[in-house]
C-alpha cells in the first residue's frame, strides 16, 4: 500500500515538473500582464489579438513555417536519394558514408553553425534566404537518412528483384516498389526535419540575414534586446497555440496507430 | 526431342574468390520440368538467379532459344520467378500484385493508316483484358474472388499461390521456382507438389525448380540436375538418378543407400563384404569400386539360406517398414523390410544382381602440387609437412648441413624444388584442435561407406581437399587440422 502511494506520488511529481510551466504559460496567455506572476485584472484574448495583428510576429511565423516546409522537403528528397544510394553501394562505401552522415547528428550544433557561417563568409556568399535554407537542409538531412535507412534494411531484397522480374525497369521498380515500401521511413524523416527546423535557433541565427526573423530568433532577440517591447507577451499566446497543435497531432497519431493495430488484429 | 530453350555454356560465378558455380554446362528443353537439386550452398540458387538475370556470370554465356542473353537485364527476359519467401508487394492488394507485370507490358499492335501504310504501336493492355487475365490466374491457383484482399492478411499457402499467379499471369516462356514450398508445412507441401505438376501440364511452359528436398525432386521432375560444390554431379530422370547414381555423393544424397568398397572379381562379378556377388555392370577385372545397394533391395532370409551371414544389431519401426542394421565383419548395412527380425538374430541376406550398382571410385589418392622448403620439409595445401626428401633421388642421403648428396656424389640444395605429393586416403589423421596439425581446414562432406566414413576437408585459402577414410564420425563444418606421417608422403620430382 505504502509502495503504491510512493509510486504514484513520484509519478505525479514528475508530471507536475514537466507540465506545470507549460500550464502556467497557457493560463497567462489569456492575461495581458507584461510579466508572468502578476495577474492583471481579468481573462481576455488581447494577447491572441495582438499576435495576429503585429506585423513582425506574423512575418516571423510565416518565415518559420515556410522555411520548415521547404527545407524539410529538400532534405527529405536528398536524404531519401542518399539513403538508397548508400544502401545499394558496396559495404565499404556504405560504412564511409554512414559515418559521414552520422557525425553532424552528434556534433554540437554551435560547431555546425559557426562552420556554416565561416563557409558563407569565405565564399563571399551573402546572408540571404538561400543561405538560411541551405543551412536548414544541412541540419536536417542526416536525420532523414537515419530514418530511411532502417526501412531499406527491413525490406525484403527480393521485392525489388520481383519488380525487375515482372518487367519493371530499375527506375520504375524504385518508384513503384522501393519508395512505397520505405514511405513510413520517409514520412517520419520529413516530420523529424520539420520539428528540427521549426525550433532551431543557433544555426538560424548564424546564417540568417538581419532582415529575416523566425519565431525562435524573434523571441530570443526580443527578450535579449528590449524587455519593454510591447509585443513580447504575445509570444505567450503563440507558445500556447504551438503547444495545442502539438498535443492535437500527437493524440491524433496515437489514435490512428491504435486503430490500425486493432484492424490488423481484428482480421 | 524438343528444342533447347535455355542453355548454359561454361558458366561460372565467383564470390570472394570462391567459385559458387564452377564452369557448368547445362541445357533445358522446352516444356520440361527440371529440378536443380543439391544441399544448401551447392550453387543451385545462384544458377537460377543467373537464368533470371539477377546475377551476371563471371564467365560463360547463357542462351535463350539460341540467343545470347547473358547481358540482358531481368526485366527484358521472358522469364518469371516465384521467390522462396513469396516477395509479394505488401503495399498492393492481391489484384494489384498480380496485375503488376501486365500493367507494365506493352503489346505490339499493327494498324493501317489512311494511306494503307502499316503503323506499329506499342500499347498498354486494356483494363478489361487485365481483369480477365488476373481472374483466370486466380482461378488457376484456386483463389477466386480474392482480388481485393490485402496480401498481408493471407496465410503462407495462399501467399504462395498468389506469388505463382503473379508469375504465370505474364505467360513467361520459363517459370523459375526458388524453393517455393520451403516455408509450408509437410501436408500443404505435398498438396502443392501435385498441384504444381498439374499446373505444369496445363500451362505447357518450362519449369525450372530449385530444391534441397530429394523427395520433392523425385516426385515432380522430368529431369533432375544434382549439384554439389558448384558442379553438376549428374543429370537424369528421377529413375536414373535413383537407380544409377553416378558417384557416392549422388547415391548418398538421393534416398538412403549402402555404399561399400568392392573389387571386380571377374566377368560381371564383384567382391564386397567378403562374398563374390553377380552383377550386371561391365568393369575391368581387379578395379577398386564403390558398390551401392539400396536398403529396400536387400532380402533377409534365415541363417545359411542366403549369400552372406551376419547379425541384426538394431531395428527401428518406421511405419511402413522396419529399418534394420545388419552387421557383417566390420561393415554395417541398412536394410528396410516389412518383416521384423529380432536384434541379435543371426540371419543371411540376398542381393539380386540387378540391384547392385557399381561406381568408379572418385578418390584413389590425395595428390597435390608442392615444393620443398629450406629445412627439407614439403609445403602443400597451406601447410608444411615432415617428409623424407632422399626418396626423390634413389640412393641419396643428407649431409650434416642438410644438403642432399645424390648417389653419384652431387650436392643439391632442394629449397623451392617443385614436387608432386601423394598421400593415401587412409593415411591422413584428423585432429580436433586446429593448431595441432600441419594444416587445417573445414569438413565439407561426410559419406558413410559401410565400415568407414569418407571425410573431405578443405583448406580455407587455396581450397585444397584432403579426402580421408576414417572410422571416426566427424561433423560437417567442423574446423579440424590434418597430420600425416613422413613415411606416408610420397614425393615425385616435377618434370620441368
């Protein structure tokens, strides 16, 4: 009995530590006070209103989403091609490329950021949207490769051969058999790429032109430069929205996965 | 006789320096049901994959209807394959799996335009025709109305049928089957064997079937190609292969058999297990041979009533018959009979002349190319062996500095002299510990020959074989080492 109480207390403590700050943030997103802690007057949606009227914030949101989608799409295409190329190459070549793609994953992000900035300066490549896009592709590409490769390894090698055997050219077999077979890996690679790109600060800050801001750079810089900035509290509303979107998508993914399992077992 | 549909000419395939398929010649006639039979790793699957086009031979050529197709990729060959683990596309349903090949196909149609000129168009097969063909193929494999099913929900047997339907729907000239029944249980396998044979009759196309199951091969095939170690051992009808095995590997691999050493004792007479038997094969007098007798061809009679007396030392009930071991001298003979004889009973056996099959001995002696090393040892098969180098020159001896002095006083340094080395089969000692012998290798084959085992040990790098006659039982794939006494090594100078 005592053991049970201790167990659940421990569990609840951890959950509170994890979620209390987020809950606090969400609660205060419905209050216009400049600081969290001092509750001013009543519940309202003024922060949400500000969020959708402040041009700078709107721009940052647009930039972030557009950057995340475009860089992830490019990284997914390149990463999938890379993984397929690696998988079908000789074992020695595979090992070399596998190590090369693993390094950026373990490497400290600040090192990647500084090296990208250095390369840009060296090549006299001006900081533009293009440099930012390339930097994000560099950031997310290895993650796509590592999520596609296991799917290729799991695939029955006879499947591709069966395609050839039934008259498909290698390219046709690649698109009608290999790609559909590894599509779950490609999709999860794309999702990982998006989440990495969305909240990246370090690499973005080193490679972006001064005129472009993403949500993370805007938030960091706003807090750092000027605490009196009137739009700062609006970021609370933004965070609450992002949190809600994430919760909804996680729950949706889990529900659909459960449904699939039940369908399989039902038959 | 029908035309040759496929022909392999001196085809070899090499992986990591090992010839998996070693210079084979083989042809298959149109409409035949041919089985490539052999133990795992014998090269049968690689041969099939070369016919399908998944592997390119390292040398030799493959002809289809007399045309060289060696360099033609698999998707341009009129050949379809049924894979061992089915290889159905999991993201497609049954219909789309079967229609996959048809949808890719382009049919040559010739039209006449307004000016009466002929126009050739390559067109897709219409949806209606595809529908018809798919349902016909499904009917062929007894799975009508399965079109919309998800392939992952099907049982193993059903998946196998879909895989067969997917291959035959393309109307290939040759159907390749790579151990297609390996994953099914015994009862289902037997049913499918008969169904496949039936299907072969109906379709009239050439079937090339790969299996390691000799019973399956005997049941289904018109022709069996027995392979071992990348080499074709024998090609023949199931009856030929069973009744007239060419060598002890085939005799041992197909069915159960007693293989014994014998000597030709006269015209149509052979001596083995201490008795001279009449037989029907023609061999030279005094030739050492291997004698094969199938266990079901030996008759047990009461003591002194047969040709050879002996004792029953074991008996096992096998359902339709008893499998008994008959001991005569040191030789054990397996006999199958429906009447049981008690263990310990003294009995006599009779073997009819036509049931005695004689094979030439494959190995009479081990011979190698070697050379003499600095310290007057001989190096061959990845090892160094003590030997008596004075045997190379009659009347010679060694001086105190280990130089050889010939009979007429000439002083010779033998270092690096190339020699021919011969070692009798029964003079090679096998040692369990890999380090203790002069050279080591892996046991690649064991065949029981009545009173001894014939073991073949292969060295890893140069792939030299030691054929050893021993009374002791070893295990295949064991790593062992080999020791030979100096007096058992015969050396001969190589003529330059």
